[in-house]
């Protein structure tokens, strides 16, 4: 991939600053991530207690990026840990033996 960091810095970043200011002033949740080179990323996130959980998932997935893609194991470990704290309704987590209701020990480890 062509390195586009200069374009991001000069043209996109100033616009993102404006967008993020508007979002902050209006408590508008946002997640944006730009890839400007093979391994260069710039991420912005504005979250609040009323945000959809998807914003958190996008943030976590972006932290699992590795050279060959997303490390799904890191993401699933996070999902399992969160499910133990807050509960879930996932058939996949049920198959993995993760209890549907939050466990006391998971809450204590927060």
C-alpha cells in the first residue's frame, strides 16, 4: 500500500478535528479509523454511557490488528471476559462453556 500519512496529516486530520469537536459538543458517539500505510493507523473514538456496544467492539477489534489481519483469538478472549462480567446470549459462548449470567468472580476482577 502506498504511504498516505502526509495526505492524512494535511487534508483529513484538520477535517476530523472539526468533526470530533462537533461530536463532542453534541455527545454524538463516533468511531473512525484510517489506514494510511501498511501498518499505520489513526483512530478516533468518542464514546458515552448511551453509546451502542458496537463502538466498544470496533475499538477492541482495532486493537487486535496484526500484520496478517485481525487476531480473532484476542478478540474472543475479550468477548469471553466481558460476557463473564455482564452476561450474554451467545450460542457460541454457551458452547465454549461461558455462563450466560455474570459471575461474581468476574465482577470482582474488574
